[in-house]
C-alpha cells in the first residue's frame, strides 16, 4: 500500500547547513545574507571560601523561550575597559559580589541569531577570589539576572545550563588549589 508523502512548507536552513548547500551547488537562502556582528563579553567564576566550603555565585536568566538557564555572570566591556576590568564589574553588578582576578580560565565562542543578524560572541572567563559584597541582583543595570545563588565549586558544573560554561567550571575547579594560599 502506498502512502501519500506529507508535504511541508519549505524552511530556511540552519546556518550549519549553509556550507553543505554551497558544496552541493545549491542557491543560498536568505539566512546566509544576514549580516554578522562580533560581540565580546567578560565574566567568570568568583569563588568565596565559606568555612570549609568553596562556593561560587551564579545567576539565572530567562532564555528566549522563557526557560530558566543558570550561567556564569558576564557582560560587555564598557568604554576602554579591559576584559579583566569588565569581568570584575559585571560579576559585581549581576551577583553583588566583588572580586579580584587570580587567573584567566580561557575563552569560549558561540553563534546565535537575533532578528536581522547573526552574532558571533566570544566570552573571556577569569577565576576570581570574592573580596566582599552581598548576593543580590538588585544592581544589575540590564535586569537580565532573575535570580542569583551560591553553589559549591565542586557542584558548579552540574548546575550550569551550557556545556561550554561547564568546561570553564571544570577548569576553575582544577585551577583553584593553586590559588588557595595566594
């Protein structure tokens, strides 16, 4: 018995499919015509020694679909700020916790699309020691953070929503012992 083949509307291919279209000699869709914007952010892992526990401040944000995502605090450098200065400021704004940088943890990059353009974002992460403050989202000027929490450094990777940030958490966990007595 033959079944009818369902018809579906033509869809715009994902950006990852564009290279396959080019290789096959197919005409590119309007997605490839979107302009690309480069963005840079800085943030990181701010660690507080609380008794015998090492804890890290993380924030929750709502994604475009309305789901809560737990992530490391980060944001764009302002004016002539260095990545380090931006990381310290953004962490303080989004979590309420001040910190001093101990070491770079590395950078991650990813792509996403917003109305009218594609964004290639690079985020520079640092390991920081907490120097003061109180956990709050009240000072977040963009009001992107909807919640903030302490999580133990050993549980950090389990709580983060994104695999690339979990890798940064693993680097922080491995790197922290070198900075215990500094």
